C-alpha cells in the first residue's frame, strides 16, 4: 500500500456503491461545489 499525505478540512468514511457502469460515494450535501479527493483504502470485493 502506498502512503499519501493530503491536507484538508474534513474526512468521512464510506463505501463506493455500484451505479451504472461505475460507482459513487455519497458526501454531505454542504460539500456541493467543493474540491474533493477520494482515496481507495482497501481492495475491492465483488
């Protein structure tokens, strides 16, 4: 596993849920319009 350092304001934990041909992660509504980074922290399970 690689190590990455990211500066930010908040952290949430969630699970990527299947949608169409991809996946999505829900974030709080008040994050709309903000720049967001997503980091995978485990191997996907199918």
